[in-house]
C-alpha cells in the first residue's frame, strides 16, 4: 500500500510517499481502508519532534506513519471482533492507538471505532474525532457551559475553534470569537455574535469580561486572563505553549480562588460524544469547515499550509487509491 512515511523529525520535507506492507489485523483489530484523514495542530508536534512527543521517541519518531483522524471502510476483521464487519463505515482518532492515518490502510482495535453516519462524507467525518471532541469536552465538561453565558473562544478560526463556536452557540451562549483578520468573516458566518482581531486588539484589555474562555492557543498571561474573566469565570486551556498552560494551571488558583483555570483533559473517542456530534451533524446543527482537501501524495504540502497558519477550520487528505500515484 502507499503511505506517507516519517523516519526523522523535521520540516514537512522529511515526509515521503512510499510503498509499504499492507497491515494485517490482529484478533481484536479491524483493517480499515482509509478514505479521508484530517490534519490537527498536534500532528505538527509529532512531525517537528516537539519536547512532549519525544517522550515516546527521543531521536526519531516512534510511529513512522503519522496522522490521527480518519474516516474509512472496514475491509477485514480479526477473529475476536464483535461489533464491526466488512463494509461498515467508521471514523476514529488514532492518536491513542498508534497513529497511521496518512496511508491507504490502517489496523485499529475495535474499541475506539464509531460508525460513520451515511449522511456524512468521509471528508466531513474525518474532521470530527479530535477537533470536535476537544471543543465539546472543553466547553461542556468541568466548565459546564450555560445558556446566556458570555463565552470567548481564542483561536476561533482553526480546527477546534470552528467547532467550539458552533457548539457554544448551540448551548445558548453569547459567543465572541478571536482570531486573525482574514478568518473573522468565516467565524461570524458560523455563529459568533462578536469577533475580535487579535492582531489589532487585545481581548484582555477591552474591559469586557467573560464567564468562560476556551483557549486553543493560550496566548496570554495569568493576570490577563484574570482581568478578562468574571468573578466566577472559568478558563479552559486546550493547547498552546506548555509553559503558559502549566503556569495558568498551577498559579492561576493561587492568584484567584474563585476563577478556575484548567487544562482540557481530553477523552478521545468517547462513544457518547461521537454519537452526540453525529446527531448534531445530521440535524444540520454543526457543519465542519473544510478549507482544503489534498491527495495523499501532498501531505507535506498540507503540513506546510497548516504551519503557515492561514487555514480556516480543517485541512483534509482525501485518499483515493487510484490517484495515489508516485510523481
Ligand atoms: N488538551 C488536550 O488534551 C489536547 C489534545 C490534543 C490536541 N491538543 C491541542 O489542541 C490544539 C488544537 O489546535 P487546532 O487544531 O484547533 O489548531 P489550529 O487549527 O492551528 O487553530 C489555531 C487557531 O488559532 C489562531 N491563533 C494563533 N495565534 C493566536 C493568538 N495569539 N490569538 C488568537 N488566535 C490565534 C490561528 O490563526 P492564525 O495562525 O491566523 O493566527 C488558528 O486559526 C493544539 O494546540 C493541540 O496541541 C490538546
């Protein structure tokens, strides 16, 4: 099969389209023919070999085929697999079971798999597992978003942010989306009541206060967040600089007892959440924002675009065996 292989950390140029052995499912696994995969900002950490990911592979990547989110069709099942059969369409986040999204086939344990709705394209389904789950769990769990609350999404125009804006609106919040200039029309179009251009204005200095801030990029200091939160406000940190995240988590509660600052402790592939997101999609209540689709052979190009930061919403890899030719 064809796959994008990563044998060393580095820029997107290190990625190579290669012919590798098609995997064989173990007893508890299914073999999935991958139809679409999506890129997440976290995939860049694995490509670049950022400190956190080196715990699993100090000098070179532990997993040679990167990529977390896929949607595809079950082609074969191991002898102990009970819930899936060949022909089932599924979607899943592979970051907890060995990665391998950027390939024509991947073997996956049956447990994390969820059935894809027939009303979703493979491309749409591949956008959901990591980004939409982070948005949903970040807003709902612990922070317990409530109708009428003032909610700010920092990084509203990216993968997690575009789902977060839509989900916060569904929970009845008044939503402010913060991102760069060229993304703001799109952020408004998916439901944000207000938008702020972070290149022009600092949301922590506007005098506005929020009940809940979901921060995808954690770009401010603890005292900035404190100023931007209502007395009982909550900061939920999805990603960003680890130094800032840990500072806010450990020092935040010392500085202000009533304002809670915590990391989103993500529960990937939680079945009820994937079913809930599927129902929202089927009811037309959330729409994945897909900026561009790339063929498998152009994964490196997709990473370059992701790294430049101009993408709006999600980037998708469409894996069509007939078109995955070597250049
Ligand atoms: N907590 C967990 O358990 C967990 C699990 C998996 C992943 N993660 C993390 O979750 C994050 C997911 O990010 P994503 O995929 O949504 O990334 P993304 O698609 O790159 O979106 C980030 C958005 O933030 C914007 N941005 C950059 N700097 C900003 C600033 N200073 N102020 C406001 N907006 C800014 C970017 O726009 P411009 O580039 O135009 O500025 C972009 O639109 C990653 O950091 C990942 O590591 C967390």
